[in-house]
């Protein structure tokens, strides 16, 4: 019946296609401090940076053209020496070309950084973006756009008067082997005194994003109280430890290849799922009653789970295949 209800369904489909093709993502924030009261701790040497020093970050995986990263390091102690350089961990394959844009007024280098006279207390050698010749004294603010997704990593900063700072988790971890960063998915806050850094390559494996969708009032849009409806749902990949959906209703699994299975808990309130090609917003399939969703990760995928349109209705509209 192509009536008001079907028109409403068409609006819902258009909305979901638009969501899948635009820059939907998550914004993650966190902070580290020498004085407590933050999400984690800073460590270091030198007298004037030992108190009043903070590092904060904002990572937006839905930025237009890539992933945006913003970091602010401040040493507020009155006699504190200025910050000369700030280094941010990246993956071994990271190159300068992976920084699509930045606002740094000094020099920017990408390479292996090891303990030396310029960074004598660096806990371990690591590949990093080094922001040198800081023009702002006791504050470093770095904003960059990258092709890389966020993972947990380390940083290091050096200033005058033999002052040095790094995240307290740098070189200290609960893992069996030393110097291993947490493999937990991106989240707000800090995992064992680490920060989010640009690391995982979009081209190494594929990215799966899962979104909760809730249109309880039937107006073809997510309900106004979106966060109350879609936040906190448990999404598992291949039966591993679940992630909880954020305020935008999303969880993200990077670096995937091959066949995978996605489950949610609880699933009794939701009746369907839509699977999209994330690169172009094309609807690939529809699934009824998704107790489990099996996908082949041969491309980046976005999956919307919720009270989405019925598969038969989508087929009548020529959108998607009945799953």
C-alpha cells in the first residue's frame, strides 16, 4: 500500500542513505594531568612541569575528509619553562602524507624518535609526528586532519630547564610484553594513561560502523531524545567483548577482513537492519529480525540496526535486496 505510511518509509530510507554517505562518526575526548582529577596521569622529570601540567584531546572520526585530531598541552606552573617540542606516536607505516592538513606554525617531522640529548628521558623509541619550534611558550595546541583512525598510544614533550613530560602509561602496561599500547577500541577518557593518536590505516583492512536507529513516533527520523534511545547498546563482533554505543548510537570496528558476525543485546525491541557501502551510501541489503548479522568485509560498511523499514517495503521501492 503506497500511502502515507509508504511515503514515510521512503523518507526513512532517504534519511538512512544520507546518514551512511555523510560524515557521521564519533567525537572522543580525554585528558591527562600531573595533579589528578583528569582521565589519566602525566609523568615526567624537571621541577617546574611536575605540577599544573595537563594534556587534553578531541578526536572526531566524522570530520569531512578524514579524522580530525586536536591536542592541547599546557604547563601552568608559574616558573615553568616553555615547551620546545611535542611528539605524538603514529604507526610504523605512517608518513607525512598521512597528515592531510595541520595548523602548526613550526616545523613538523615524521620519523623514529629515540632517547638522545634532545629527549634524554624518552621512555622508549617510537615513531612519531614531532611538532618542533613551538611558538606559544607554555602551551602547545595542535590540530590536524589525517587519513588514519584513532588507537591508543603515547606522546612526549620537552622544554627548557630539563623539563620533560609523557603519558604515565608510556612503557608501563598491564600486557605481558612491555611497551604495548592498549588494543581497546576508541572511547572517551583514557585507557591505562594513554591517549588517542592517529594510527590505524583506512586501507589496512576495512572499517565497520554499526549505528542504532530509533523512530518510535513514526515520523521518518530518529527521535528527538536520540541519546536516550540509542546510547549504551551492547554490540559484539564475532562474540568478543562488546562495545557500547555512544551518544550518536555508534560503535566502530577498524581493520577487518573476511567474514564477521555482529550481534546486539538486547535485541527484542528491534526488527530490522540496513547494510550500506560506506564509501558511496549504496544500500547493499536489508535484514529482518537481526539476531545476528553476517557480513563480508570486502569494503567499508555502515550498518543501521533498529526499527528500520520492512524488507518487503524496501523491495517494492526498488531499494535493497530482501535479506
